[in-house]
């Protein structure tokens, strides 16, 4: 954990704060097909999560004991589970649990991480040292292990589990936030504000936070994907959403007890739903990052143009790619794939 | 080198102290009273009160922590509440199982991820690269426990090639150990492969864009030598960093996968302990995980300096 984090080094020396208009205009969404498809899928899942009671053909906890582990039919689109509940309706309701859980975890991590990072970065000194020590020691836990320990303490349940996951995410947010604050607070406009007698809270909230927040937004998007996986895993282990609530992880856990007899679709549907949603959220996070980082975005366009030109000229040269500098990533290297990794499974 | 080791060890102490305090504090942040957990909900109030006294629960928190830490330092992690077994024994039997799985997973991640990353870097932005990059995006998005279930259905139920559940160590015969390890180790490494591929690709693209590479090319070195000798060496720091990260990731991944494959490792134990609020086991196992992560971080730190003397 001593490696310098990429987040720490993301600083520009411009005097003027970067424009926020890129984010507001949502240009980034329409610039790239991948992002459009991903957004489409996430919106579908959100729609299903919100309107599940209206679109589900059956009650997700109503049992029909005369039809157990049935295959797909016109009555039951995806068949029934081991106690005769409509699997399709449970899938729709499961979207609710996953979305709620993931948003809860990310909110908790932001509510802890942002203030801690702001204080550590702005105040500095002993307070910064102590805070960052704590942050580092929490980063020493494999996230899922700490989350399981916290769930054991708080008691199982979706809310407790996802609060626990949020707590395990918060050090990464705090670290990134601190790095951003350190990079921002030496800018001229912050100095100017201070010279004009702006109170500390105003300097922080009005000048530092808005100019340091963009990578945090990207981080939030990427953490959302990890939280989604963590929710599924904890519910699968029986520590998250409790029966009879329908959750994708919990449904997989039940299907797994009847692997040899349950309809195959009941093993694939929840897993694919989780995988596709996580993939889509990750893709959105990546596009958002590229759009907020003008250099990477321009370079990508440049490569596309060069590749197209090369093709048109009939040249087989692809050398352009080799000289592409590494795209800066926003998440610190020990978190970006790994938050992903740490909490997943 | 010894001095370096000493300073790094000293730097770990505050981290370790806070981590142990967190682990100790776990059983105190929840609504459940530890004495009630031991005796069950139906115990009389007098019995609970006397056990509280006996367990030292009436002492100030910091005194309790001191006592606990003292016991832990001498290797006494207490006794499981659910099974009558010393926690130290639990860890002694489950740690090798988890380590076998983690090491196999890390090995697979590196063995597949590094070549894939290099391949993608040398063909940056071409179809091969796009395929590898998309593959690694999928790799971090698949819930590993689900992949485990799918593979069990395919390779253990449909084609009975590998066992669906249980585990074997090399002590039970190398062949048996291999048969039991291969599926869970592969599942555990899916996100690892993706992570390694991504990071190695990035590092190699950067290394290959260095001026020195052009010089090597100009003086006529074969491309293979440039790639494997010069560029790879310049990405070594990244690769070492990734391996450190990978151990942490893989450790986390094993927790759930041990449950899927019913492997009696530390993850399996900690999940059972969590449902039963068996705090001595939770504390012991979580502490072991943290110690492993800290030890790996220390090793990585030292490895940096060996690989790249420029790092101070």
C-alpha cells in the first residue's frame, strides 16, 4: 500500500478550475456506443426495480406447492423454485434488492470517505497522519472478510450487510478524496478565496470540493459495480437479504442446492442478470472517467481516426497504438481492479 | 537491507494495533451481548451476569482489549463458542487449505494474465487487444460464486471429471489434491486474471513507448529480446505491485468460493462463525487474514527495492 496512487498524482496546474460543463451536458453518454448500450441496460434494471410490483405477473412469495421446480411454461415464464414460487417475478423483485443494496453501500462509503478525506487533506498535520493510518489499516483487511465480521456483529440482513460493505469501501474513497484535496488546495483560486477572507467551511465546500469531486464520482460508479457483486455474494452466503425476500444471490443459493433437478434456466438467469448489470455499470464508469479526463478522451479519438486513416491507405501499420501512453485511471491502483476484486466473489 | 526491514516492521505496528482494535471491537459494536451469545437467549439473568463478570465484560473496554491482545500475542485465541475447539486449532487446520487455494489462484492469474497482457500491449487497439480487454472487463464482472456453480454443473455433474465438493491437500496424494483444487482455483482466479491482464497491458504499453525501445529497435535487436528482456523488466514494478494486490483479491475471493465448493478453509469457517456469532473464531480468522495481507505488503515493499534500486 505504499505505492504512490495514481489518484494522488492527478493534478493539473491550471489556475482556473476545470469546467464542469462536460458532466452536465452528458455529451459523454452519446459519444460512445458502449456507454449507450450500458446505460440502456442499467435503465431497464432500474425501471424493473422501481416498478416490480406493477410488472411482475405473480406475487414473489406466493407458493404453489403443486408446481415445484417446474420448467418454464406460459404460466411461469422461468419456472418455479423449490417451494413453487414464480421464478420470473422473483427475478424482477430481486433487481430491487440489488439496486437498493448497491446504492446504500456506495452512499455509506461516500458519507464516511468524503469528509474523512476532506479533513485529512485540508487540515493536514497530526490529524491527517492519524486518519490516514486508520484508513491504511482498514485497507489491510480483505474487504469481504471485514464485511462478514461486521455483519456478524450487526446481525444478518440486507441493510446491515450493505452498511458493512459501505464501511469497507470508505477508506478507498477517503484516500482518493485526500489526494484530490491535496492537488486542489494549492491552486491560485483557493489562495485567492483565502486571501479575500473566505471562511474555512466556505473555501472547502465552495472551492475545493467541487473541483476535487469528479474522480470521486467516477469512483462511486465503479464502487457501485463492486457493491452489486458484494450484495449478491453476501445474500448468497445467507448474510444479506433474508428469506422470503427475493434477491439474485439468495435465489442462486437456493438453486445451487438443487443443481441436478432444478431447471437450468434458474441457474443462468440470476447469474447473467448480475454479470450484465455489473458489466454495464463498469462500462458507464469507464466512459464517465474517459469523458472527465479530456486527455484520454482526445487520445482515444485520435487513435480511432489514425486507425481509420491507416485502413483507408491500405497500410498494415498499427504502430500508432504502441506509443499510446497509459490511460490514467482514477482509482488508486490498489483499488481500481481490486476493490473490484476485494469485495467480489 | 536489515535496516530497511526493521523500519518497515516498525511502520506496520500502528496499522496492526488499529487493525487488532477493530477486530476486537467487532463483538462490541453490535446489539448482541457476548455473554448472552455464549449462554443462549434462554439463560437466567444471574448466569449471564456471572459470566459477564467471568469474561471481564464489566471492565473498561481498553482493559479488555489489553487482556485480549496479551492473550493473542501468546497465541491464545480463545475457544469456539459453537464447536468445542480451540480457535488456534481451527486456524491451524484451515489455514493450509486456504493457502493452497490462494497460491494456486495467484499462480493461475499470473500464468494466464501476464502473457495475455503482453499480447494485448503489443497489439494495442487492434482486434486482439479489444478481445483481451473486453474479456478482462467480463472477468471482473462475473460473480465468481455463480461461475463456480456453472462449472460444478458442467464438470462435476454432467461430465463427472472433477469432484463437486470437498478438498484434498498434497498429503492426500498429489493427483487427488490436483483434482480437488483445479476448479475452485480457476474460479478464484477469474478476477485475478482480469486484473493482471489489465495492469500488465498498461505497464507494457508504457514501457514499449520509451525512447530506449526505439533505440533497441534501431540497433537491430530482435523484437523478442526487446519485448521479454527490456520492456518486461521495465514493467516489473507494476507486475510486483499487481501480485501484491492479487493476493489480497484472491484471499477475498476464496472466502465465498470455499462456501460454494464446501472447502474447509478459513473462509468457510468464518462464514459459519458469522451466522452463529462465534466471535472468537471470527476474530482469530480475520486476524490471520490481516496478518497475511500485511506480510505480503512487506514482502512487496522489499521486492520493489530489489527490482528497482532507484526506489528509495
